């Protein structure tokens, strides 16, 4: 008895999608190079990039490359929301480890950050950030439909 063979590839839907609009941006911030080696004192910030046009934010993955050496934290965000991507990230942790997010970051996945200047901030009462180094991987995609 012959067994019927069917091809249902078209009816089961796609299980893989790929988009060339996806963007992963890596920026390394070396605090020893900011302000002639002085770094960032408490409440000081520095612009480190402008997002691409029509950039839709998905996530931010900060990695501590070199510890600051004393209790200190760092914020990453925009001028309007200075800790929107990272709030109080530990700058005195283990080198080459991910910096844990606080859970209080306010910029949600899906937020359009089209040509938005991103900033790194030393929060109030923080130790001067003048030794540490961090990698920031910003993940998102470029939308061709922005309202």
C-alpha cells in the first residue's frame, strides 16, 4: 500500500524571518579619555552618539570592561530621560561582565529614538568616573514607517 506524501510547507507559516533593517550598535566609553582624563564628576554627562534616523529601540546591553575601582554608578539615556536606558549601573563590578539593569529604566522597547542624542551620566553624589570603561550594545531596527 502506497503512503501519500503531502507538501504543506506553504500552509504552516514562516518559522524564520530576517530583516536587513536590524541594527546593533557597539559604543565603547572609556572614562579616562573624557575631559582630558578628568572623567565625569557627579551630575556631569557626555553625549556619546546620535541614533540613526527612524531607529526603533529594542534593548541596551551594557558590559563593564574595566572597573572604576571605587563605589560608583552610571546612567545612560537621553537629555530628557538621563537614566532611560540604564539606571544606576554598577561601575565597580567584575570586568567583562554584563551590567545589571535596575528595572527602573523608563525607555521601553518599541520607542522611536530617531536621531536622538544618547548620553552617559554620572549620577548625583557619585564618585568621579575617570578610570572605568564600558561597552554599550544598542539593539533595534530601522523602521520605514514612522508616524
